[in-house]
C-alpha cells in the first residue's frame, strides 16, 4: 500500500536524495518517491510507522507525519529580504572591524584581527556546524554543511583568517538567497494546488445549509455555492444561474455560464450568481481531486535525466572529496612545494564539490514543466512523460470523438419529386424518436418537439438497418438503401453520400434522403498544423469507422495516412507495426484517443493521451497524459512545453557542470579562491533555480 508522509522543513535536495536511498534499502519498502516542491514522501510499504521513525532518525530537524489534505511545504514561510540579511548583519560588522584592525599598525593589530575573524567565523558558522553534525549523525557526511565546515576550518588552520570568515558569511547569505528563490518557486508551483475547495455548504434535514469538508459529501446530496466560493464536488445544477471560472482546471481565461441542467466541475469559482446543485460524485472522484493527485504525484516520478543526476551525484561528491585529499597530500610529496599551498587548493575543491545546483535545479525544472503543462490544460503522470513527449515524432489519432465530435449531424437533405422537405423532416423525426440508433437522434433534432407527430404505432426496428412505423396512419420506412429495397422500395442510385445516409419512404414510395456526418472538430486542422510546427513528422489516423468516412476526414485534415475499419485489437496491431519501424525515423509514438475503446492503444503507445470530458474516468488508468477538455490544440502545447523543459534541464546541467568544472580546474592550478568556489556552489544553484522558474513565469498557459 502506498502512503503519503508530509516532511515539513525539508528543503535540502541532497538530504532528500540521501533519505530516498536510505529508505529504499529498508526491508518491506517497495518504492520511495519524494516531491521536493510539495514536501510529500510517497512510500509503498506495509509498515509506514517504521518508515516515519527512520525519517526522524535520518533528519531530526524535519517534522515527519502522515500527510493530511491541504498539507503544503508553504507552511514554512519564505524568508523575507530582511530575514535574509539579519543573521549575517552582526558577523558582517565584525568582519569589517577585523579588516580595519588588520590595516592598523602595531604588533597587537594582527593577532587582534585574527581573533576577531575567528570569532566572526564561529558566530556566522554556528548553524552550519550544527547542520554538519546532524548530517554526520544521520550518516550523510558529504553534505554541503560538512564540506563548508571542513573547508573554512582548513582555511583557519592555514592562517587565512579573513578568507575563512568571509567565505562563511558569503555562504550563509547565499544559502538564505537560495532558500528564498526555492520558496518562491514552490509558491508559484503550489498556486496550481490551491484550487482544492476548503468547505462545502450541504443542505441539512432542516433545510438549512451547513458547512462540512468536501470529503464528506456523498452523491445525491444538495449543495449551495455563492459568488466568490469554490465548487466543492462535481454535480448538476438544479436552481439558479452563475458564471463559473474554470481556469484552474482548463486554463480557459473566460468564465462559462451555469444554469439548471448544466454539469459543473469541482475547483471552479463562481464569479457571479448563486447556484444550488446536486452532487454526482464524491470529492475523491471529482475533476479537481484527480488534477491534484496527478500534479502532486507527477514531480515525484522522475525523468531519465533526474535519475541520471541522482546516480551521478552519488559518485561525483565522494570522488571530488577523494580528489581533494589526494591533491593535498601527493603533490607536496611528489612535486615538492609548501603543504599549505596544496592544502588550500584542496579546500577549494571541497567547496566546489557539492552538487546542490544539480539536485535542486533539475527536479525543480521538471516540476515547473509539469506545472506549465497543467496550466495549459494537460495533466501528465510524471516527469518521465514530459521526457517522452519531447521525443514524440509520430502522433496517432482515433477518429470518432477525437478528431470528430463523435455525434452524427444531418448535413444535407434531398427530397424526391412530389414530396415536401418540411413534411419529410417531420415524419422522419416522429418515427426516429422511437429509435435507439445515433442517426435517429440526429433526425429527431431536425424539428422542434411540438412539431412531432404523436400518433406513432407499430414500430419495428432492425438494429443497424432501419425501422418501420405507422405515423399518423401512414407507413414510414427510414433506413439504409438495402433496408428499403428489402421492404420493396427501390432507391435511386444517385442518392448516395460518402458518410451515413438515411433514406425515407412514405406509403411505399421513396420520398428522399438525409445525409449525416460525424462533423470534424473546428480546431482539428489547426491542431494538426501546430503538431507539425512542434516537430511531429507523421500524423496518422486509426479508426473503426468505414473506409470512405475515415478517408474523407483524413483528406480534409491533411493527415499522412489513415487505417479504417479497425477493432480495438487491430488498432494495437497497427500501432505495433509503427513501433517496429526504425526508432530514429519514428521517434516516440503518441496515441490520442477518447479513452473508451482506445484504452489498449493508449496503454501500448510510448505516450497515451486521453481526451478530457466524460472520457477521463476511463482513461486515467491507461493514459500517460489527460487533456482537461476536448481541445486538440492542447496536445501541441504539451509538446512545446516538454521541449522547453528539456532545454532548461540541459541548460542547467551545462551551466552547473561547466562553471564547477572551470573552478575545479582553476583550483587545481591555484587560480581560484574559496570565495569563487562558494559562487560555483551557491551562486550556480541560484542561477539554476532562476532558470527553472522561467517555465512558470513565461505564461505558457
């Protein structure tokens, strides 16, 4: 069973990575994932209390408990600029005093300055020393605090008093700024999660409305929502009218109307008006609960880049520490020279060695990417899905309900000589009102309810072929050409249409034809063009519809190919054929479907993308990504954001390793100072965090 543990106060990415590795080795623990942005630890285990106890031993400064709805890392407020500078104000003043003393003449000045610098180092470094001791106790000695403590202590031992004090002050300021940057990023990310409704107003037996947690609402209960309040669960409006802001769910900036009979979704905010509605699902099955679950889980499911960085950091830091020790000992023995010179160079390597910029900047970048696609109306089940989306070169579409609306509409009518079109519409609609076929529903919509003939008798339907009925005393036949001819009514050969055709006979005489089509979505052609701009090379349609219908849609949209008449298992076979081609040519393959009969294909594709709306329920288990509604343009947006997320991740890797590598090389040759080494650590982390935040602040919704 998977449990959620809230870790309040855990901000160190390296500490989190060490904790994950330690817990993974526990007996009975099957999987461990930590979401740094939300502070939630996901653990699959049979003994969650043992895991919490281990976390408390590993991280005594962190509060660990089972997560409750609404738990957020934001409970730990981000430091203000004043709070950043306050802890180093006194050490800074002492440092200036020591520097002035060092400029004074006299034999007493130099020892006095050394004493002031040492006191400054101790005062500024107390929190760092405590953190280093906690790390050693928790068996993670190679954390940043330990390395900084060793490096500055070594500088004092070498007589570099001003540098030891200055580096410690610079490090404290840098860490505070880093906390500020990460906290602001978290706050931006958590804006996505603030759509959780806080309260629901439920009608009690007395008729009055009482406030209860949304989790207590059961289907069928009656709720009230006032202007400015958030809809707590999904439901159907019974009274009142309102404007609803659904931007948290769909990214759509304009509010939509809600009137009696309208379906409303949890997480939306009433901009104006008041409604009373009946709940149709519990909170855990509502739209916003699913979104919260997907977003919170997504960042804990690491991409291949993040997994590589985690493995790399386990090797990188100990290797640099070993290299620093070697640099301090071997060159003086083999090449000669002062031990203090090589020891100082080794201290520079120690400071540079911490990989925090990687273990913070890369995951934060991917979580920002997850947040960006969520704001663009696409929910992904992990950072690994973003990685896969960035490699998609082939997109397969289902037709009905995906590229088309999935609802038959009458597009034209032909009337035989001697018959009236309006009368044909009325007779056909009156007869088809008794049919269960989708075509019958389309024909019923041709007239208003008051125009239907109520005197309908002797209805006989041949499923999939047509029906016969007495309408107002006249025998009406409506169906395929083969059906009418089997009933003795010849159909003119010119009465044909690429889509579906319903022929009408009145009193045994051919009266006309109704031509129906599953209308192509208005945005489908633009969505296909946007996919090609996003780097997709091939767009293919897999459909269970007839060849002529599918080909007409494919030609209208300019698709590269289409396969028609496919059963669900045959769609998978076609998908397998594409997956068997050269990966360099096809890249990753995405399948976009409605999540019902397309579930096997959604599961088999490299990336399964399910359409939103009513299909989301069936798609959640099989799809890797879910559109918040049925807008196809969201697919290309997701691809574009995935590309940008990968670029930023790679930029952070190059930036971090490049600067650290440069300072490492300079340090070996004695051309880098401890201050420059601190910049290569803390400063680069700040740059990586700022770069990752661009995904959230670029307005990609």
